[in-house]
C-alpha cells in the first residue's frame, strides 16, 4: 500500500505581521505523535520546528503553531517575520504492523 503526504499551497506570500497557514494531508489517518514540521532556510539543513503535531521544538518561536489530527494537519505562522522566509516541510511517519 502506498502512503502519501500532500502539502498545500506550493508557495505562499505574507506581509510582515500577517499570518500564514500551510496545510498537509496524508493519504491515510496517522497517529498525531508521528507528524512533524521542518523549516529549511537558504543554504542550511532542515530544522525541526514542530514535533508530535503541536509540540514546538527547542528554540521554535511561539508564533509557530501546529495543529490537526487524522489526515489533516496545519502549520500556522502568526505575526510573520522576515526571518521566516524558508521552505517548510511536513512529515508523517507511517507504521505497518505485520502478523507472523
């Protein structure tokens, strides 16, 4: 079985001080403990922003908020700052149980 994660929109612009929502949808329901968001600034490696759907990683500013459940997840940036210019990735971990 194939599992996919679809992120929308592909690109977004925001005014300084405004807010942005980035949405991800998984092809199957996923345990919220296994969904995370990453930020990659130009020339840098991706950095964990949000773990377990809504838990901010150490150093993540409070303007970043993760939410969602099942197959729909959202990263919200409230009060956008210039330094938030980056590529944002969502990641879902799917576990397949097997019986032997």
